[in-house]
C-alpha cells in the first residue's frame, strides 16, 4: 500500500521533470513530517509566548519568547542545512560529530554552570546563550550509533561486535550524563540506542542482560538518591504530599482539570503563575491542557503521532540501511521523549526532566530538534526514489 | 529489490511505531481522564487560586461637625512570606527580624509553621518596606492594605474609639457604626499567584468596597478646648480622671465629650482594652447632690410640693429608719430653691418623702436614669436604679441626694439637657450625618424620647438652679460674666469596695450647668474622679472647670463671656451695721444659703476683705433693694439681718467635729469652724507690680481667689489685704487694683 503510494508520488515527480530547484525541493518535502512539524512548532511558538509572558510582565515582548523565536530561526537554518546536504555527508560526519559532543559534555563536567543542583549548561559567549550539550550529544550519539550499525559486514543479523561497538559509543555519553546528574536523558539515550540496535537487527535476547543491568542500576540509584526517591514517591501518590513531593504533579493535574475539553483560553492559564514549576519548559503540555483543553493536548499528541507515522514511513521506504536507521533514529529522537514527557506530565512516569520537543522552552533543544527534523526530511528527499537519484548518491550499495 | 535485512528492519520499525502509537493513544486517554473525568485537580486549583480573600475595604471617614477628619484610612505596607517559596529560611528570617525589629526565633517558628501565605508584620513603615523590597528575597512580599489612622491623635479618642488591625471597629463610634464604616467588604474573586501576589492590582473600584462616611456632632475646636481644660484641672486637682460632656439641649447634639485620661487610638496596640473605654458612656458613678435638682423637679411636676413651700431642716439633721441624715450645718427653714442652693440633704429628703418612692422612681426613669440613653454607643451602661419597691426608707432618703444610685455621665448630661429643653428629653445625637461613598449626605434628625417634666416645671427648676450659681450658692465658681448660669454641684463619696462603705477620702466631684439660663444653648456636665486635697468638692473643682469650658463654647456661639469670680456673700461686713430682726422664712433661707457649707465658709481674713462683687444682675426671686445699700451692685440680695450673730460666732469659732445633737440653730458655728481647718493658712503674697497673668498664676499657687477692681490692664498698684496678712480657711480673696502701663510709667 505504502509502496504503491510512493511510486505514484515518484511518478508524479518524474512527469514534471527537472523544473526549478525550488519547486523540486518543495515537492520533495515529506508532507506528513512537514505538516506535523509545522503543527508542533506553531504550538510551541504560541505556548512559549503564553507561558513566558507572565515571567516578565514589564517587557512588551517576553525576553524568553524572543529567545525561543531566535532559536527557532537558528534551528530552521540548521534543518535546511541538514536537509540539503546529502545523507552521505552526515554518515562521514557522524563520528567526528559524536566526538565533538562528547568533548562538550566533558567540558560541561568541568566548566559547566550548575542550575538546580545539576551541572548541565555550558556558557558559550560566542553563541550568546547557555548551551545544553546533552541535546547535541543525544543527536550525535544516535547518528554515530546509526553509522556504526549501518556497517553490515555482509550479514543479515547485526553482529555482536557492532552491538558492542555501538554500545561503546553510547557508554561514555550515558556515564557523563549520569554524572551531571541527568538520569532522565541517560535512560532515554540508552533506550534510543537499544531501539536502534533492535531495528538494526540485534537479537532481542542480546539486549536482555544490559536491560536488566540498567534496571537494577536505576533502582539502586533511586534508592540511594534522596532527590530521585522524592520524585518517585511524589509520582506514586502526588495527593499525599501536594505541597512538597507531589507539588509539581498536583499542579499539573490542576492544569488538566482546569482545562477541561476546550481549555480556559489562550493566555488565561493560571498555572503558569508560579504554581506549576517549569511550566514553560518540561511541563508545557500541562499549560497546553489548561489553556487549550483536551483538544489542545490531542493536537499535540496527534502532531507527534503524525511525526511518528510519517517519520517511520520514510524509514520503511528507505532503500539504504544508513538512511533507514537515520530516519528511524531521528523519528525516535523526536517522538520517544515526547511520549516520556507526556507520561511524566500526566503522572504515568516519575518526573524526569525531559523536554517536550518543539514545545518546551530551551534553545539547544529546539535547535537540535529542528536539526533532527531536517535530517529526517533530508533522508526523505534523498532516499525516497532511489531509482531516480541513483545508488552512488546514497553510497550504501555495498550491503544490498 | 530490497534486501531481506532491509525488509526485516522495516518490519521492526513498523512494530516499534505501533508500540509508540499505542503509547500515544494511551496518553490521549489519560489526558481525557485528567481533563474530563477526574475533578480533583480542578477543585484543588480553584481552591488554591481562588483563595477567596475578602478585599479589605477602606473604612469610611469619621468627621467632626465642621468636616474635619478625625479618622481616615491610608494604605499601609504589610510584609508576608510564602514559606514554600523561601530559598534560604535562615537568612530570610534573620534579615526580616533585623529590619522589622522582631524576635528571630519567633519569626522562624512562624515561618516553619506555615506553607502558604503568612503575614510576618503588618502596618510596617514605608522605610522598612523599602528596605525589605531592596533585599529581593524570594518568597517575601509586600502588600498594601488600608490602615486606620487618627490624624487628630487622642482628640475625642474614647468617643471615636478605634478599629483593630483587621479593620474591625472595637470601641466607640468605630464599633457603633462598624457596619456602616466598613462598608461591604467584598469577598471579591481576587486571585493570587503561587508567590502570593495579587493577580490584578485593583479588582474593584475601591469606592464601591469602601465604607460610608459619618459626621459626628462634636466640634474639634470645642473638644480640644474641653480636653485641655480637663487635663489641666485633673492635673491641678490630682484627680485620677475626669469627664466633660457638653450637649446642645435642643437637639441632643454632643458638642464636646472630653475624658481623662485619654489615649492615642493610633497606638491602640499598646493600650489595654479596658483603658480605651468611654467613661462617659460606660462608667457608672454615684451622682451625689446633682440628683437633688431632679428630685425637686419631679416633686414640683407631680404637685407634691410648690415652689413656695418651705421645709424645716431644723438643726441640720434628721432621722430616717436606719440612718441619720445630716447637712453640713443647720440651715433652718428652706424653700425648694434654698434646698438646692445650699444643697441641703435634710431638705431634699423631706421633698423626696413628699414625692413618694413610686413617683420618685418614675421621675428618675423619665429623666433617663436606669436605662441607656439610646445613643447607640456600644456597650453603653444603663446606670443603676433599683426598683422603688425594693427601697427601704433609708434607701429612698439617700437616693434623694444621689447615694445608692448610679448614673453614667452621659445620662446625667441628657437629664440636665432635658431641663434646659423645656422638660423634653432628647436622645444623644452623636452622628449628624452619614453618606455612602459617592453618595449624598443623609442627615439624622434629633430624636425626642419623651417629656421628663412639664416646660413650666423645667423653667421653675432652672430658676432655682440659678441661685446655686450665686454668691450664696455652692456653685458660685461656675458663674460667667454677663451670662446667667443655672447649675448644681455634687460631691459624691465613692464606695470603698474593700471596706463596703463610703470612703471619706475618695470623691467624685460633680457639676452640671445650663447656660445661658434664660435661653439654654449648652448643658454641660463636669466630673472629676477623686480630686485630691481639701478642694475636692464639686463646687471647688468642677464648677470652675465648667465656667472655663462654658465660656469657650458660648464664645464659639457668639456669646462673649468669661468665668467670673464671685466672692461668697460677705456676711460679716454686711451684718455689722444691720439690725437683726426676726427673720422670715424667706430670709432664713437666704441666710442659710449664705452660710453655705463645706466650701464657702467664712474666715477671719475672708470676713475682713470680701466686698460683694457684682453678680448676674437680675434675679427676680429675692427683691429687696433697701437691704443692699452697702452692696449696690448686688440686686439678688439675701436678708442679712439674721446673720450677724452667726458671723460673730463663726469668726470666733473653735474647731470641733459636728455633733449629731448639736445645739439647734447656732450649731452653724461649729460646722463652719470645722471647715476653717480645711485649708492651711497662707500669707498673702505681694501682687504689686505684677501683670494680671503673673498675679493670677501666683494666686493659683496659693489657692487664692483674685478679684480685680476696674480694668485688669497694666500692673497691680494696690491690693487688699496687704501683703503678709494671714489668710485662712476656704474663702481667700485678694482684691487688686491695676494701673495701666501709661499711668504707672
């Protein structure tokens, strides 16, 4: 079904012939991904204004909103670059990119700025804002793992060596994240790597042991860490301690409850008035719920579902292993955190400190998400019609 | 075309996509549950944000009759914390305690004990608020809320009362009209953010929430004068406190209500609640001899006695079952006016007996005793008048002269005002007008509570009371120049609760007066609580205070006057050249009046100096011009004939306690001599060369009365008696003659 659809599209493109590049580019955009992304980015812009305006009432334009928009522009530039450069370029750049992000994480460990008890930010005067290397590291690690796994060695199954190698790429990053500490992103990254390994062809059984080790490690970590333990107890029964451990979650429930079906209206939300901590970052979905109601939440969840469907469709159509893994990796990078974040906000998972892609305030996150989106669109553009573009372009014919 | 590996990868991708889609579907369901089904969050949210605080509406203004502001509301900063948001509790409580001058440990406990919005200090100064704002402490905020302030400070404080820290009136007019003044404290849907800040700066037009304004009947100027005079008199007499109430008899308007000791309502937090009460409305006091006026009025009104009727007070004592009633000394035969003039206990008991207990009791109620005045003043006392059926003869007797009955000063003032208002008793009008914010003034009308006595009776009694403020009366120090004054003194022994009997050393000194007597504009009650020393009687301390206050208030109404020094009737000099015919009853009364007890006893020195001084020119009651040739200015003149022997006796008197069975008629001798001992003798100071002011203050130090001959301008050139003369007893008057500066220079 999907195969024939793509054929039709390819055929349409062919009949038009080699028109102006711009037209070709516009045509080559994956509609599903682009539409979903536009929905999410738009929601992000609107909600960012709504939530950050109350943080600085004196400003005519909320400074944080201006940051969000400027980051979005940078992100769109990064997305364009990612989309227009051939995928093979990213394959070559994957490992240096990973190394670079690893160095940034190490630098963060030594020179980073500590906020809320975690050393996660790097002050980069050249960029003009605090940079969060973890976001870059997640993307770079995914890309590097994809590059490693894509090397097939002529086997259908993913060889143990490559599994080890990809794990080895992720390990220092996860370790550095744990040291920050940033348990949420560490677990997320490990999960993403595992997903890539699964898609890459690893036997599920191979992943059982590391998964067990990880779970035991997480449990031990929580038991030995006051902060983490409180977050878990707050998650278990937020109403038990609505003013301390359960405060944030209760306030999130308040936002959902107040929102109802249609919400209290844009800008009318009250939970952003210092009631809900991190309202404009991690808990932005609560404010979507409060101001736009269930409808707004469904639009956001639908946006991610659309991104998921369209992104995985790109992956499944790929004729190139690297392109497939990149498409899946980027889709997962954008949608898995969304699922986790939404679960946290709605009290289905303990608080993690994960952002909601495209919506949460956070310049690094937004730029990297746009970049990931660009990569996804680039894969779609480059790899969708292998017949036309030719194998040499993707450079992945070796393991066909 | 595609490799097996690629296809299996696509299948795995598809599987993972399904799982993630399922997760998203689950999340959508969860979102539906949280938004539509589960109401906990909504309820909690409404609770926390719609913390329906009542917006503290600014209390209305309290103004005096000239619209001078007596109580206003201003915005005062209060400091609050939201402990949940505090970053550093230790530092916060340390800094706050330092700036606000609070105990650090208590503050710490307060912060620990709460999670949400909590006041730390209310009504701090602007400076403190600025310093705290400068600290920019997370979780510490400043809120402006209306604070009651009293720009005139202690002026009329017991009347105005005050509102407590939450803006609730708890004393005086503030309490009485709390519902009006506080207006409608709109429990507005004001919302706070989690830091405790109000979400909208002004959710309501403050004028809609504000309370109404009221205009009081008092006049700040008169009030201030009365308070100053009272404070001075309290200090001079060593009294514990005092009250002056001035009422417009026609309307019942309270023009001035001075109480001592006063307090500053701005500092109510440093006062004991008890000490902020209004003595005028709340304190029950025995009225003493002031009651006699009302007994006479009641008896006249009931027809039990006639104004011409006489009463034989005999030797100055009489027996009632269980008690001997005594006068200060014998007054012989008195008519009702004479009974009042000399304040004869024996006489008034006889009048009371003629009236009968039931009629007596009914009359007391008609005058407003035994029940609150209806002023509306919060927790106003009704005084204490026992039911007449419970009266033993001795009770009826003592009640006649104001013992065994308790009244509030305000009750007495309104009873006096009823006499001055043709017998019609008015309800005290404390509030002239009120208005809603932005509304029009609504006047409150004078209210009559009924006729206490007939207008004729009232006029008759006022005529009698004028004689009290004559040279022969106990109230002569209340006299005013060119204004007729009616009044009555009273010196009530206070009940010694510890010993269960009346104290011999603690008194309430009373005076009430009506001025001008021929066209009453003022009814004033003066009371001093426990004046010390020998000058503790109503006539000695309360009457002159009345004169001062009444003079100022009449001047305010365009009647120019001043307290007038009247020497007591100078019996000896008058008598010396007189024949001594048999006194008529009328004459006897006058004679007795001149011999008025307690205060105005004659002395050797007094006898030598006192020249009769001009008094209110016309008193129709006692016309006898031929008899007054030596005192030509005096038209109201007693018959002097009978006085000679007594004068002789009194001047040679030896001090002895007054025996119950004193020799008849001439026992006055002993009584008078008793009085002589009361004041220590003094040397007459040298007033010559002094200005009038200096002379007055010098005289005041020695408790000497001054009488000025001619115009008090320039410096004293002559005085009589001469410096160095010994003055004893209670009557000590020095006559001064002045020369103007030009003449003496």
